[in-house]
C-alpha cells in the first residue's frame, strides 16, 4: 500500500511525495530503470509557469519503516527547478532499502542513517547532508557533501568527488578531532590550501587542531579552514576480502572495547579501512546464517595490505 502520497502520478506532476507505511499495510515501492522529473516552477524567458511555489517546495521523501520495501534503482531523478530528495526523519533501518544505480540531479539532498548508501551518483546537487549516514562508493559531481562532525565525515569512504569549477567537495562543522578518510579521490579542486571557495574540504571549525589521515586510494585534498589548524597526513589501508554481502564489521583497539570503525550490513564483499601509524586491532565479522569470525591482535603496518576472510555457514541457523 502507498499512503500519504499527493500529486498527479509518479512520473507526472508531483507536488509533495512521501512514501511511507499507512495503518497496518506495508509499502512496496520499487522502481528500476525509470525516470522521475519534477516540473519547472516557471520560465520567464518562455513566459511559462507550471505551478506556484518556492524553490525546494516539491520533492520526494522516503519514510520507510519495518515491513516496507523501498527500492529506487538504476534510475534518474531530476528537475529544472530546485527540489528536495530526502530520507524522511521518520524513516528507520527496519525497512528494506536499495538505491544502487540511482542518479540524483540538482536536488537538495538529506540522507539519514537507515542504510549504507552505495553505488549512487549525485550531480550538481546544492548540498548532500549526510546526517551521520555511512556513504560508500558513490560519485559526487559538482555536489557538496555536508557533515555535522569530523566523525561523520569519516563515514564517507571510497567516493569520488569532481569539481564543477567552484564550490567545495565537503564542508564539515562540529569540534576539532582526528579522523581517517579512506579511498576518496578529489578531481578539479584547488591544488593548494586557501580560501578561494574551490578547496576540496572546508573545515568550518574555528578552533583546535584537526588531523586528517588519508587512507589508501584517496588523494590529498586542499583545505580551507575557518580558523582551526588542519594537518593532512598520509596513512595506509587494510582491505578485508571475501565477505558475504550484508556483513556487520567492527574494528576495535586490540584488547579494548574502543570502536575505531563500525559498519552495519556492508553491501560489498570487500571492506577497506584507512588508518595512521601502526595500530594493533581486533576485527569482528558477523552475519546471520554464518559463524562469527574474529581476528584478534592484528598488527597493521604502515603499508597497504589485503586480508582474505572466510565466514563458515552456521549449520544451526534456521
């Protein structure tokens, strides 16, 4: 069942769309290889007007909850006027989500931590606010990622950023901290630190010292800062391969409960983690239907490495 939807059809004129469960009925919203285009507000040159409204007054909001299936894949969402594309604040990770292959063009985007956002593309979007979401293997072309903390920025990994000629790839706020960025190449941004407005990362933090370690596969970003001292250093990456897709992964400081990285339902069979120095860690891999596997006391070097993982099927699982 599709509820709380108002408009004139998914591929026609949509005023405000909210895909969410209603009553006791679950939503099954699935579009594959489709195109959704919101109408232009007006065109002064052509003296045309399709509807009366402000910028970002229309868009699409996904509010999936337990039992809902939200799959919008291998498709394009666009508009000639500013609109929003968001995960609704009422959405939960209990829904089944899939946006792989979706291209969002020209939107103001708000993600929420209901899933790992992977294999998506964002083109000429005004902003992509992560709200603490894990973002992996996505492409951002002329689209600024906005993170409310450095810890949230570290959740954006293995993503490519391409400049539109002006604007930052990432803007981060919050308090000073030390983080690792893993596998994020930056193309077309300013080559030196400064305040031109085209630096790869804008550290919008006024005080303190920020250290950004660049893991394997990433490029060294140019930095703009609002006052904090920012150090960018090189690091290394360890890649775990052979994982069942959908595995939960946790990396801790060896012999402690201090979490260094944690990913739920990782969508790929390999997972890359960037770090600095030569830490010793404990790593756990878990997925229903498999026997949990732990690597304890793993001593990492200052060079990139790859470690195969083989989870055995749990014969007692049913």
